[in-house]
C-alpha cells in the first residue's frame, strides 16, 4: 500500500507539472491552424499516458478499432474518469468533444479546448443548448471530423447507474451518422476524486456501430444496453485479473 501511495503521489505531481509545462510551451499553437494544434495536443496526451505506464504500471488496451466506419462518426463513450477526457481524444482520432461550458472558463485550458474545436454546451439552457450543440456538431462534421459525446453527461463510478441524457439522441437524429458505442473500465485505475492510481490495464472497446435512422427510443435503448453491458464486463474482467 505504501508503494501504491508513493507511485500515485509521483504520478499526480508529474501530471500537474507536465500539464503546466505543456500549457506554456504550446501557447503558440493557439495562433496556428487547428490541425497543427491537434498534433501538438497529442504530445501532451502521449506524455500523460507514458507517465501512467512507467510510474503507476497502468497500461492501455484498445479493442475493436476495426469496427469504426470510414469517415466522420458519432462516438458515444462511457465516462468513468478524467482519463477519458484526455486519452480518448487520441484513441478516437482527435474528434471534437462535447463538454460543459464551464470548462471553457478555466484560464488557458479553456482557450485550448476552444482552439481544438470543442463543443461547449450550457446545460442550464434547455432546448437552446441542444440546438447550439447540434449546430456546432454539424460544422465539425462538415470538416471531416468525428464528434465525441459522453451520453451520461458526467463521470459515473464503476457499478453506479445514471440515465443517459437526450443530447446523444439529438446528435444521432440530426447528424445522420453511424453511432459507435465505446465501453471502458478506466474508473478502476483513475477513480473520480481519488488520489490512488492502482496498476492494471485500462481497456477501451469500440462496439458494433448503430446505423443511422433508428427512432429515438430504440436508439437510446440499444446504446445504453450495449455500453453498460460491455463496460460492466470489462470492469469484472479487470477485477478478476487483479485477484481478491
């Protein structure tokens, strides 16, 4: 346990120092074309992933890449950890991510998110927020990029259940794209609001795409069933691998 605490402390220090350093070093990227900025962001993400592996013994396994259709898609991912908002960007090919507007208010981080083509939404604005989200998503898709959304709208610890929000259904119906469900177990290794980073393997699995054209209810039912079942299976597998 002492070694786990020590490794976690070292990683957390590394994470904040690395992020602060890259925030300053990458400032010029705010002035260059978006594609250059995206490439620079990959360097920051790569460093975090490397630190997790070398310091904490956390590896990453990606399954089902071959299931992702060609061209822009709607990616609907399980959200268990801050890790998802960082590493899924690189794993999914740097899509435009839907996020709460408050994140864009963070100094410098907010500017980077905006420069990367993030889709901020005001969750208190109701129907207007959905319209703004769809409008921005259509602009993103027109440039050839995919859109990433976390359908539950917040981090959910492994084993907990909360409803899927209507935003993903709005994007699915309006964009007319295949929806790629994504399951994961990251909450075991980068838990929400917790200090420790236990060793193990974060598994991300791209599931069978949902073709466009379904009505809202069957779409939401299918999406939730696939993501929840697959995520629960990945969590159970990781726990069994770590032993009692």
